């Protein structure tokens, strides 16, 4: 039930500032008990999406109030599709964290950390750019980078944003041999700087990769001809069933780390 309402809010079926229909209407629409409905509203309120007001009803909060670090909210946002603003916002949080994580990794890396990064680069080199295996190796590289930082908060941020990164990496895969080589070599530069224990070089190489990914993602959105980019059209693991009363694209399961070993 929470997912049914959540996807309805994210998709704009229940727009920002709108007051949800009354309880009798929602109960009839979704065919659930009053207890289930109230629990769903409580859950979405905790995620920053709804706000109950006396004599007014339950109102949809503005998007800025939503907790996008909540895995459910992030997955529902991806289901609705990606636009240029989402790409920009995701790139900005990555630029704030990933270069710093790379610098820490250069100082704290273990042999196992570097071996994992090298294995991911090798997987990216061997897989054609449009092969889903390339995007999977790309994702595994960035998660391994967060782990190599030795910082539990950076690890946690990587885990939270994994679902978004998975979709972004798949939509921004290199489409020609030259772009493919540029991409894996850029990741190899990060791994080499970390292996060499050079924090500044690792941070610079990571920033370049993130900015390049933003450009590629924006190009994919432009090529789609309209925004938001239809994430449902990307290959993805088996999804969750669509909520009753609100048709929606397949959902994404909880992220699982995929090492390049």
C-alpha cells in the first residue's frame, strides 16, 4: 500500500501540495483495511512525502522535503523516470563524496582493495560498452572505491545510491569503441593512482569520471527526445508487482553488491 501511494506521488498522480482523497475513497480504491491504509500513510510521512493536518487532511509535501536517501523513495523516483535535474543532483552529491573517497582510498587501500578495483577495470575493458556487463562492472568499481576509503559513512552512501547509480550507468554506457576505451582507461587511472598512493591524482581522476558520466547521461536523456528518461525501458532485475489502482513500471529490488572477482 505504501508503494502504491508512493509511486502515485512520485509520478505526479498526487501532485505536490495536493490533499489525498478521504479515507473512504482510498479504502475503496485500493481494497485494503483501514489499518493498512493508516500504516502506509504513517510510513510515507516518515519518508517526508506526506503531512497530516487537522481539519485539512493528508497533504503531499513538496519534493524538496522527501528523503531521497530512503531506498524506497529513490526506487520510486527512478520508476517515474530520470530527467536532467535528477542527473545533475546525483552528480553533485557524487562530486562531493567520491573524489574524497578516492583520496582516502589512496591512503588506506589494502592489496585486496586494489585487486578488486583492477578486476573491475578488466571486466569493463573486456565487456562491450553496450553490454550490461560493462555497466555492472562500472557500478562494482564505484562501490569498491567507497569500500576502499575505509570510511563507514562513505560506504553507507554508496549502498544507498547504488540503485540510482545502477540505472545511470546503464543509460550512459559508451556506444562506440572509442568511448568504451576512454571510459575503462579513465577508471584504470583511478585504480592506478590509488595503487600508487597518490590521493590528489585519485581525486582528480574520479572527478573527471563523474563529470564525464554526467555528460553521457544528459546526452542519453536528450536522445530519448523527452524527459523524464524512461528507466522502465532499461534492462533490470525482476521487479515488484504493480500496485492495485495505480499502473506503474516494474520496481527495483533492494540493491546487492556485485564484486568483480
